[in-house]
C-alpha cells in the first residue's frame, strides 16, 4: 500500500477506520466501561488509552506499512499519527465511560428523577 497521508489517516481511510475506529475503538469503549464500573478516575482512563494508542500505532506499522516511533527518522510522523489515534480513542473511551456512568447513576439514584407529586 502506498501512503495517502491525510490529516487524520496515514495509509488509507479504510485502514484507519478498521484499525483505529473499529478495533481500537472497541478496546477504548471497554476501557471506558471498566473505569466507570470500578469508579476509577480520568487519569487512569488516559493512561490505559495511551497504552492502547501505542498498540494501535504498532498495528498500523506492522500490518499496513505505517510509521512507528522508531527509527528516529520517522519519529515526528509517528508521533503525530499516534496523537491522532490517542484523541480518537480517548473520545470513544470517554463516550463509553459517560454512557455506563449515566446508567449507574440512573439505577442508583433513580428516585431523584421521579415526579411523585
């Protein structure tokens, strides 16, 4: 595959959609879900998403001829697309966390929403 190098994707849109959004996004959703269920903080979520972003960047590198943080000659490009992956994955993880946390709050404090007049 020859790189297209868009602002958001490095090799192709379909590769970005499959690896980052579908595969990585599923993992990010589960990270958000687990941090909500264990009542962990946002810092732990960011740490886990950073580890996932490194793994997703490695999949881009190893399977689709993308860049990684090494060698030093491609560090800038790999860092840029790693940050893009982190932002996308963090947004998905935050959505998963907020979704699960809202369900938790509705179940725990459902009496606050009732209008018993």
